[in-house]
């Protein structure tokens, strides 16, 4: 009797369930790395990229991985691209695509801020609306939102980016309550500073437009020093945060939030209490 019980227990314990997962923004970095880990675990992944030119590049990088994926252009700001997912059977949506912007709020052209909010918040929400309606019909699903530690603390001169991630915090909290009756979890993932090239590109954007004779002409050296501090904190290996994305996607009872690296989270937690 013990043997039979043990056999049945193990049979059900180790039964694998394949998830169908859409990840946006998979040209490289955290999104691509999380996609490869999920592929290796036997899940089907819609590996999507912002531009058509990146499709063949990503396909080439995935040649050695299990053939349970579809690489597709999905510009989340384009209505026709967003509607592609109406044809896909999704269990999990991972909102990873996003852009950056930097510079003093008092000087930046508002159209630059508007573009960040349109991409990181509004387009992501529009995609989520489509995905969640299907999840409700199918009576299953999960939404994972990739935020940032910079969306949880004041971010002088990085606010155009940080404020978009702060808005996503409210999106996640609100959706979590609204989708509770449908048993669709909403999970936040907060990466810290990783050396993927995104942070460097982000902080440098302000130098495309910032006037050397502007309001902060006497503070540029100090601003650059603060940026150097960010780069010194950067972690080169993204394995820790991509593992958190995998947990957010696959955990039977996911946490409300995952984050990495831990030491940056501790520093941010201390900093957010300082006015």
C-alpha cells in the first residue's frame, strides 16, 4: 500500500504543465534570457521584438534551443501589432518592452516624456487589456509586469523613465484587486541596475538635447558623478533577475513582487525613506 501511494504521489508531483508565454522586448537583455530559460523548461514562448529587422537575429540566437517558440515582431505601440495576440493562446503575459529617457523635468521637451509614458504605460496596458480578456474567457492566466527599482524611489534626472515605472506600480496594484475575482495573478518584477546597456543609453539620452548653457550648466559635473555611481552598482550577470522572471511566470502561488539584486534592493529600501 505504501509503495502504491508513493508511486501515485510522485506521478502527480512531477507532472509537467507546459505554459504558453508571451514576452515583449526580447531582442536581448533580461527578456531574451528569461525566454531561453523558459524554453529550456519545456514551455512555449512567443519571443517578440520591437523591429522586423530583429526577428532573424533572434531566430539565429535561438537555434540551439528547443523548437517550442515563435519569434515575431510586436511593437506594443502599434495597434495592428497588439492585435496579433488575438490569434495566440496565452497563459502568461510578460510586459517587458520599454524605453528610457532622462534629464531634468523642468527642461525636458514634454513630447519626450509623453513618448515614454505612451510606450511603458499606455501601450503596455492596452496589450494587457487584450491578453486579459482572453484569459478571463479561458478561465486561466497570469500577468507579469517588469518594473524597476527606479520606479520605487525619487530619481532626479532619471524621472522621465522612473515616473513611467512608478505608474506601472499602480497599474499592478490596481489590476491585482480588479482581477482577483477571476483568479488571475498580477506579479511585479523589479530589476535593479544591470549592465545590459540600457542604463547607459538611458542616462545619455539627455545629452542629445540638454543645453550646455541651461539651468544646470553648473551642475553637470555633479550629475555625471551621480551617474558614475549608478554604473558602479551595475551587475554584469543578469542570471539573478532572469531567474526571478521565471519564478514570477511559473510559481504555482507567485509572490506579489520579485526583485534582484538583493543588495541594491536594500539600498533602495533605505533611500526611499529619505526625503
